[in-house]
C-alpha cells in the first residue's frame, strides 16, 4: 500500500509516521493472509480424502483433479428401495431432490404399520376422512402437518403407533360429480339410467378417479398405516353402519316422523345444517338462483289481504315469501292486539283455492308491534309455523315438488311453475283481485346450499331421526362434569361451544334422498288389503332389520297370517352418520377384533374447529352408546386458515393457496391459468387475477413439503385462525438450506473415517461443547413438554431456536479455531468438538424429524453411524431424544450468557466493519473478570476480534475506542483504528 504524497507543511511529521506504520502493518497482514491461504490450500489437497472443501469455494481439488459434477447427483433409486444418495452433498438444498424416494421406502419397509399384539403402549389417531371427490387443500395440509408430527414423535418415543387413513364416500358431492359426468358425456340423467346402473357408475368413477387425495397425502410425508386404509362404503364400514342403525332403533333412539328439513331443489334431497350458508340481505337484492334465467329479488316484504268469511272485511298479512301463501292453513293474531282479537275463531278465505283458514291466537308467533299484527301460518314451509301446527291441530300442506315447482295442492292456475316464477304470478294475481297491499325493502337471512347455490327450501318430509337427548347428556358430561370427565378439549375455550351445542341439541335427521350412500335398512310393509298402496301411506308400517330376510321374518311376526309386500326405503343415510362411526368401524366394530381390543378408545382426535358439533360430537355420542366408551381421550381443534390479510380463502378473491403449488412452486402465469380453468365470471376473474398479482407478483417459489409443514405447525399458536403468509414458508425453505450447509460443514470436520463415541463425559469437554450440550438438553425438555401439552408452535420454535441461534450461530462458529490448522494445543479440543458436533447433529435431527421428515432423514443418513447393534435403519424408527441429566450445566450456561452479552455488544460496535480489531472488556468485579478471561478465545472468535484484553476499574480507560455499556459490572471497548 502506497502513502499519498501530500504537502509536508500541512501534514505533521507524527501523522506521516503513523500512516507509514499503518501501511506497513497492513502490508504485513496481507502477506500473512496470502501465506495462510497457500498453506490452507496445500493442507486441503493433502486431506482431500477426509474432508470436503469449504462451501464458499467454487471448486474442490481432489487428488489434483477437478470435482466430478455427477458425485453431487443422487443415483436413480428403484421404487420402494432405500434412497441412493450422492457421494458428495449438493452445494445447495433442493426440496425436489431431497423429498423423492424416501416415502416409498418408508412405506414398503413397514415402518408405518402398527401391531395389535405389541406390548408397547398404544397411541392411536384416525385421520379425518377426506371426501373421495376431494383434492388436497391447505386445510388437509395443516391436518397432516399436526397429526404426522404427533404420530412420528410418539412412534419414536416407544409407542405402538397407529394412524388410520380413510376416505369418505361424500354422498351428495360424489353423486353430483357423477351426474354431471354422465350428462356431459352421454346427455343422460341418473333417472334415465336407473338406480342400480347409476350406483354402478359411481363405483366405477370411485375406483378410477377417487382417492387422488390419498396419494397427495403421501407427498406430504403422512406416515399413515395404509394396511388399514378404509372407505366409508366398503364392506366393513357398511356392516357397521347397518348394525348401528338397527341397534339404535332397538334401543328407541331412532324413529320416523314428518318434520321440516333443509331441502335442496337442485339436488332433490334434504341437506345438513353444515351444508347451509346463511347470507344477510339488507334490503331489495337480486340474486342468481340455479334454474332461473333472470336474477330473483329477495329482501322484500309483501303485504296482501285475506278476505274474511261472512263479508266481515279483510285481514292483512305480510311475508317475504309470498309464494308460500298457497300452502297457508291458518292466520295467527296476538291475543292482546285490539285490532284483531275479536276475530279469534273466525275464518279467512283463501283467494285461489277457497280453503278456509282459521284465525288463531298465538302470542309466541305474533309481535303486535310488527307490521299488520297478523301472521300467515304455512306449516309445510316455515319452521316457526311447523312448531305451531301441533299446538293448534293444523294441517300441513306441502305445495312444492321435490324440484321446487308448485304441485296440484298449491292451486291449479300455478301448478308446474317454479317457486320463484310462481311468486311473480301470485303477486300479479293478487293485484288483479284487489288484494295486493304493497311491498317494501326488508332485512332477512337467506339459507343457501353451499354445494349448488340453490336457495334452501324448508320442506315438510317424513324422515328418519335420531333422538339425541340422552346421548348428548352423556357426551356433555364426558367433557364438562369433573366426576365423569373422560375427554379434554384443546384449546379449552371450545368446551363452552361444546356445552352450548349439546345443551340445545335437536334430534338429528339422518335421511337423505340420494342414491349414493348407505341404503337405510328399513322396509315398508304393504298389506294386500290396504286401500293406500304408496310407501309411507301408513306411518306405523316400517320394519328395521339387518337384511331383507330378517325384515321378512319380523314382518311375518307382526302381521301373522296376512299377505304383504316389502319395499326398502329408497333413501340413504346422512354421510355424517357413517362418519360418526368412523373410530369404531375402522377398528372392526361390531366384531370384537384384535384391533378393537388393542386400539379403542383412540388417543386423540385432531380436526378443524368448524366441525366440533357436526362430526366430533356425533362420534362421541355414537361411540359411548355403541362402543361402550368415548372414542378418544383428547380433542385438539386446529385453527381455520385465512390468507395473509386475514380474509377467508375464496376463488373469487384469487387467494386460494394450493399446497401442491407451494411444495412444487408455480409461476404467476400458472396461478392465472388455474383461475381461468375455473368457473369464475369475467368480473370475478379480473379481481382474482389482481389479487394474485398483488400477493404473488413473482409466483410462489418451490418450498417443499418440509418447509410447508413447519410453517403451518409454527402458525398454530394463532388458536382461532391462521393468517398464512407464503413468505414465511419461503423463509423456512431457506432455513432448510441453512441446515443443509451446517451438515456440509460438519461432515468436512468429522471426516470420512470418523467413528461416533458410545459415551461422552461432559466434564472432559471444552467450554463451548459443555454449553451446547446443556442447551440441547434444555431444548429436548422444552420440546417434549410442548408436544405433550399440544403446544406445537412452542415445540417448533424451541427446535428452530436451538438449531439456528445456538448450534449454527454460536457453537459451530466457536469451534472453528480448533479446526483452523493442526496446532497440537487444539488436538484434544478438536477431538472433543467432533464428538460433541456429532451428538448435536444426531440428537438435533431426531428432535426435528417429526416436524420435517424428509430433510432430516436425508441428512441423518449422511451422518457417521454407531458401529454397535443399536444402529437403526431409518431416523423415523430411532429413539426420540430424551433428557441426559449429566449434560445440564447451569454454571456453563450462566457464563456463556455473559460471554454472549459481551459478544453482541462488540458486534454492535463493529457494525459493518469487517476487519478484525482489538477490544477491551472492563470488568467491575473480580468474578466477571475471571469468566471473561477464561473465555477469551470464544469472545475473540465470535466477535471477530484481533485481540482481547481484560481491564479493571483501576486500569486506564482505552483511548480511541467506541464503548458499549453491557451491564453495571461490564463495559466493552472496540478500537476504532482511524
């Protein structure tokens, strides 16, 4: 380095001397650096067989030859065989390369299979069965991330672990898919084919296309016991469903009755409450309804008059559903309303069919402050009116056909009209008769079928019901009664929802007017001398049995000597009925199987908080009644996933996240193409694309299953809902690269001939080695405690922090001086550091494995293994790390905390300056001075210093230094050097 020539009159002689010394020192430092590099290069060439070259270099010299690129590529692995990994670790982590081949080998090796005869304690989970029509969505990914973490941890912890996969036949969804398929391909309806042929078509579709999602679950690493895979329509499940229905009927839980149901006029079946989405209508609103060319208006309160019998005048009623007036059977008034109470017992005359409508008093139905003070009663189409029907002994007249058209009972002039076209025609007819009294905007709540977008029609239908009172009480006590408590709900706040729902439970309608599903095992008996031959003409003629032969035998007993004909109920059971039996059915109930004896009750049920009542409560009720015990001991409810902005995921917003696109990566153009292939209208498509451009301007980079799983697990601290930001997943993918490089570095230090120790005495280890083992011990304790309490986010955070902030950022840096050369004084420390490093990697990968199965298996397989009989074939069947008492060392942790505080302060002073500088530590007490002095090497290494000197209060304060106050007993000084 040359000193600039400057006017000697301006620069003092002392300054010139100082600059000359600085230049000479810099030149000397550069020469030393060059010699060190040359020496290191020679050393690397000599030790090429034992060590990999450093990651930042672009080329490795091995025996004087350039590296072979093929050494970094994994050889092809035949399907199901153990993965063949490259001889050299790739320089960067690749999710695609790492996550291939391992799963097929795990599955083929039988690592997922549970043994009913094992002496190990059982741990059992049933996977919430996805729909046979389904494709993997982000909710499934969250379920797998959580459940597989639990299952892998328990398996490694010595449990006989069973995780049962299954698939739901999804009655409505599957029938709709196949109906659309045969209409698209052959222009046929299911009625054209007939029931038997249509059901056969559904089975063909299921066998060909169904179950795609189960293959996708494998990609996520789900360690399910596929040998026990079940389908809710397979022979075993069907037998369980039939047996359950028969037993519940025998125990007086199941009965048949005519009640209002949620009717879908497109599907022509009753649907469950969970399939009904309610929208709030603030006033006059036009909505598109399936089957109607023009939008239909809702949010309108229409008033019209009923003429009174005997020319006593009229009575005005108001309704948001004027079309249902065709089924009116009475008019209600409030007994205290002076306008109308004199009409009690009188009749109004229906203007279209001449029906006489009694005027009844009902304080529960009428608010005299509202509108006219009179209310029309339509029991067949209004829930409130249906409850009033029995009270006033009124008829129930159903005026709509199953497809939503007016039938002959509704009036001949409107027969055959779709219900909302009949609405327009009725208003026009009322106007012509002079009975129309106007309309106004009105707030209302409208039920929409989530599957078809049809407006749900309350319809009176004879159906099979389950009386839930007794079972609900037992299910309530199992959670809420401390003396009878058998189930713990996590998070605890959902116990109040459980209490509210089960205390207010209604009887469960289990009939569905479909062809795909479990045919209800009930037969209608038609006697030869019956006047009415139609099914259900006589409500007491039903026989429930396990099969037709049993039904024939029971009917012969009941109607001894009479000739009769049996007709099986054409309806099928609600899909939730078979789902409610899932924990029993998958284990072989009603037979007393080895699986049932070994694995029931299951250990935990993990699912979304949105189906706590619809699925979880029903499993508890049916499990306790039919299985004799609760179906699981704990219920863990995971949050619902939203986008990064907290919005519900919706195709129209363009914010739906497909887990496969996160795993494999996708361009913005690819995201747009997915939208274009959907069924969004042009305006929605524009909005959705804009949303994607804002959230994913560069598409979604390839993240891999491990990063996605870890991100989802980390989010579970948000107990109500998860606001999923893809950038967080990307961050964990980058962290996988950090793990990868940590192992690469470590392998270069261990060497090819390294043999792991069978035992390590912590007292013999260098300070930094004692420290990292103590913190590893603490991380193991915290991780296990968090997993046991279902605090998955805390568990993930603990493992991450240990790897990132303690192993990589501190320990690996702290031991680098031991490997910087062949200094004899470091020989012992170098050996101990290798052993400690191996212990950390082996334990750390096993600790992380349940969260990230693929990358941990890949990296663990590269570690040198123990040469004794305890070596395992796969990390997933290794023992999960446990606490090692002798590793705990609070003194070492305390001292390292002090060292770390000093290092962080020195680093903050150094800021962006890269050159090493001298530093000083001012200690105001003797104990601190001893600690800092004894750990001079660690501080110099971690703070990147050229030297370190400890001074006390009596010494001179260093000049020309930046200073940082660490605490009242400690200050650090960093020389500025100009």
